[in-house]
C-alpha cells in the first residue's frame, strides 16, 4: 500500500499531472472532484464513507464498516471532534490503519501510535502534501521541479546529517529518530495528526495522551486480553494466515489466538537455532504440538508447522542481493536478517499466505528495559525506570521493591554504590530536554534515565561525531516533549515506536514477495491497554511478563506461559559474520558512507576482521551496514566523487 494525500487546492492540479498513472492507480476524490487520496492499495485495505461534502477513509487493517463510519460522520460537528467521537461511537478500533477525514477543503489525517502506519509530509508547489512513503514525496518533488514548480529546499536528495545520526547505537533519541533520510520530508510525530487548511497549508497537532497507570494487574490483563484478541481476530479474515512460532511468549500468544479463527488456515513457522543450548526449538515444538491437538484453540484450523533448518536458509549478515532486500524509505533496521526475511516471505507465499503475523512489540510492551549488560534472567531483571515513575506517584509503594533489589551491577568494592544508585533512581528530576542535551556524555546508567544513552561507533568519522553532537544540542534547545510525563510510560511508547519502524522495514522487504507483515501487539488499543497497569506491576520479581501471562491464561497452555528463559542468538551472529566477513570487509574498499565523510573505513575493517568475545560489541554494525546498503540500493542519483566531498550539510544524493 502506498498513497499520497493532497489538499483541495488549485495548485494540486499540477501535482497530479506529475504522477505516473499506472492502471492500478486508485483515487478517492473530494466533494469538489479534485483527488484527495491517490495511490495503490487492495480493496480489503480501505473503507470509506461520505455524506455531502464530508469524507472519511481508513486505509490498512480495520474492523470498521461503511455504515459505522457513516453514522460517525453524521455526529461530527468539526474535525477537531473526530478522535472523541471515534472512540465514543466505534470504540477502540482493533487493527492498524491510517485515518483520514475531510470536511470540504479541511482535512485531518493520522497514522498509528507505534508509527507502523506513519505519515510524512512536505511542501511542493506552495502547498502541503502528505503520504505514507517518504521516498514517494521525494520523487514527486523531483518530478515537480522538472515542470517548474517550487519545492521545499533540497527535496529529493539524501540527508547526510540524518545518516550520521542513524549510526547511533542502540538507537537515536526521540527527535533524531523521527528525522527522515530524505531532506525536507518530515514525519508526523507519534500521537499527532496533520491538518490541511483551505489555503493548502498544514498544521501538526497532538491527539494522544497516555492513560493513567492506575489499573490493577488483573483488570489491566483483561483489557490486554480483549484488545489483543480483537487485534488478531481482525487479521484472520484471510483464508490462509501465517505466523511466527519462535517459542517465545509473544509469538506463541498470537498463534494460539489466530488458531481460534474457525475459517482461517494457520501456518506457523520457526527458525531452527544453531546453538543446541538455545531452548527456542524446544518451546516452539511444544507449542506446535499443543496447536496440532486443538487444545486451547476452540476448534480452529491449524494447517502446518514449518521448522526451517538453519543450513537451508540465508545466514545473518547475508549481503542484500537486490534492492528488494532493503527499504527505499531509509536504512533498514533489520538489515542483518533482510535476506532471511525475504526467503521466509517467499516460503509462506508459496503456501498461500498473504498476511504474516510477527510478535514484534511484545517485549517492548511487557518486558522491562534491562540494565546495560546485565546477564540476569528477565524475570529477575529490575526495571529502574518504572521505580523512578512509581516513586513520583506512590513513594511508599516504591520503597519495598527498592529495598528488595540492587539496581545495577558493579565489580569494585564500593559499599555506597547501591545507595547512590537508589537515590539517583528515585530523585533524578532531569526533564527530557535536559537529558537530551547531556545524553552523549553519560557513561553507564542505572536504567532510570529517559532513554538509553546512545553512542557513535568507534569507526565513525570525527566530523560525523561532531555533527551528531550538534544535532542533539539543537534538538534539546527546541525543548521536545516526551511521549509521556512518566519515564516508564515514555519508555514503553518509545520502544513501541522503534518496533513500528522495524516492522515497517520488514514489511517493505516481505511485500516484494506478496506478503504483508503485521504486528498485532503494536495496535493502538493494545498499547493503550498495556499502559494502564499500575506501575507497581512492573517492579515485581519472580514472573516473566506477568501482564501478558495473566492476559493469556486459559488461552495459551500454562506449560507454555511458564517459560522463564529467553533464547540467545549469538551463534547466528558469529556464523553469519564468519561466512560473510570477506564481503563485509569489501564494503570498506568503496564505502559510500566513507565517501560522504561519515565513517573511517580502515577502523570498520579492523572491527570486521577482529575477534569478538561478546556479541554486544557487534551491535553498532547494524545501523552502519543498513545505511551503507541503503545508499547502494538507490537506483538513480550519483554521489559526489571522493575528491569533491564537502561537509555533510552540503552534499546531496538524488531520490529515485
């Protein structure tokens, strides 16, 4: 699915003339007759309704009906009331979709909170234009420029400063994470909507506020159960559905919910692990056996279980063989597995699946943010960021879990270290902009900070490091708002937003094989339900994902919910790096990132050819490889030659 949203303005007529009209092009018009939504989507991906000059459209996966949307339109008095009326008359709609509404020439459009459905916008020909794919807006800007239309500065060229920020590990902080790889293309922030005025100008406003975290765990678990069940149910309209069954609680929960659909044939898949000590294989096989007997499925139809031998599939770090193994929107977050994901999509497509469910989002909603490099089991791993938020709402409740555990790991004899860490956890009151301004100077953390302090890889060029530091200072000076006032809720939403980016990239790779990848955990209704649980529930020990386990009790076998381990995939990392070390090292010979002055290729080559006792030292490779492969995938445009390299703010690469 790809589309553009145009304002009801005379200047839009010239933009429409710039589009390449394929026979599959679909158009949803305004009451005036001008195109409103233009793009490509299947019939089951959209639902529309209209009354006079009023229009409403949902694009994506949803249970909404035309009659329901028509009733909603009748009750609306203005677009500002859309969100309240939507929840009042249609409830928290399951699914993941874009919501667009038009009252004459006034338009409101928004995506999902997790950004799996993310809107972007830019200015072309004196008016605002929105779309779900940033590369399409960049390409439209290039086409419009050929006809003499004005466009936003440098629209259609690569933003090298954003690529520098994309090198941050483990991820860029909130403001930089929303920057697009295409210049002058802007993402609508999560929880915000975009409006078009009659004059073609745009405004971005916030529509989402986090719920109060005051629901007891049993009640919150019931809400999660209802929301997740509805999220899976709305996706079982397809005759054949496939889903990951890795053995983890997240994917297993989705499979048991999907298996309850009476008219859906379910295909489950699991990768065999190289390391015999990784018990993912064992738990996956146990879950598949339960599904095959029909237990806990309500008589659903389970088709087959595919156990994929590691010797017969691409290894991690397999270089992309074609542009279809990358995401044209920007560097692919799941780059180390892109070839494997494409292979997997092809396998399930051959068996009739057109929609594949992944458990991405489960860890983000129901697992604690681990203390850096803490090897303890997840059930015993503290969540200091939750303690920090709990202390601000109920200090008395926070004191007990604070006394029951130490909040960090240390090696030197320092009897005052636990006390200092505890006090820092409870009383650090830095605002999000304050943390952002100093995040690159933080070395080590108790886990109670707003986000994990990012760092540039050791092979980053000093100029790139300087650029990123400046970008962080500039972002902090704009005083950005966090997703939520409480750090625990901000962390949950931030993690969900990052997960949405991952699934968007996976879907871009899989869609080339005719399969859509979706993550029910990232539905707005599921995220909202997970955020309502009392903060004390996140500080309890002795249980793994207690909120999700409670929600799935009775739907998933207790033996499966009782798993307290999490598989380690270091063997896959080492095997992939060993097999492709030569190809990865060859990237250093003609690196486009080096040509842009962003990395030092010799330093990168040293890391690629060295021994790594711990896989965490290889984590910075992923964003670097993603940016390098993305630049190489661009079909048009030409990078400046090495002798003409200028500072990152002045170089440009053309859009496809």
